[in-house]
C-alpha cells in the first residue's frame, strides 16, 4: 500500500530480498532530524534558563506546561507521566503532516508509519491497564456477561486499527488531491491556486489529525487504566 511512495534507490539486499530507500523514509529522517536538533538546542540552553522565563525559555516552558496540564486533565494525575511521550508523538505527527508544505511526502501518508504509532498506543493501553488495575483488568473482557468476551477482544483490536487508518486516510487523501491539482494546473498557476488546499490539508487538517490521534490515544489509555 505505497500509494505513489516512490523508491529512490536500493539500501541493501538481504536473503534474496531488496530493501529500498523510499520517499517516506527520507521524509521521516528529516522530521526526526528537526526534532533531534530542537531537543539538543533545548538541552544546551537548559543550563542558562532563569527563574523568570524570557524568549526561547518562555516558549519551551509554555510547550511543556501545556502538554503536562493537558495530560493531567485527560488521563489523570497517575498517568500524567506519559505527557512527555505524547508530546513527542504530537510533535512528530504534526511535523510529519506539515512536511508536505516543503515538498516532502508526509510520513503519515504511509500506513507503515501510522500503524507503528497505533501499535505503540495499543501496547501502552494494555500495559498501563495491567499495571494499574492488576487482576481487575481482565474482568472487563467478561463484562457485562462472559458471552461478550469475543466481542470485547475484537473491540480492543479495533482501536489501533481505527487510529492507524484515520490518520493515514486523512493525510493520504490530502496528498492525492493536492497532487492531482498540481498535475492539472499549468505551471504558471501552480504557485497560486493550490495555496488554499495546502492551508486546509496541510495546516488545518494536519494539526487536527495530530491532535485527534494524541487525545484518542490518551483517552484509550485512561479508560483501560482507571475504568472499573
């Protein structure tokens, strides 16, 4: 399911198979590089932070406090420690969605990327559920009656599937539509008319889908870790 995800070259061959360098991989590395550079800058500047924040320190503290408060409000105090993880998830998805603005193929337009993120959420859902509820966690699969066991199990597996396909479908849809528009327009108009589409599919929908993925992941974890 590459959907126009072009192979840029061969990385290596192994056991008769070929591993290609794809557009998604390059875009992912670029996004990761930006986040790593930002993290290194924050780490270097951390020693010079003052009691009264100004400038760059004020931006960093605002981002951290906003996500911390959001995690506490959404998941509760005993799960707010996951706020740092979800900050990185939100930042990665947001930058991935916005990478289309600079001519890259958004990594989130690849099902492998969104499925990996959703699978991580799936693992956290059940790890946090077992850790915080112990034996009570497994009773929910027999609720309200043991006859619903299979249905409850299917419901749990539907969560990562819906997370992965929702993000993947929305971002890929934007990539396809914008690509078709560029192909139909003459060269002189490609710098004007697609701006509206970029504003919606990249800026608005990109931020919205990053938020939806993050808050749904938090909500699923909170439900499993605290529900009776």
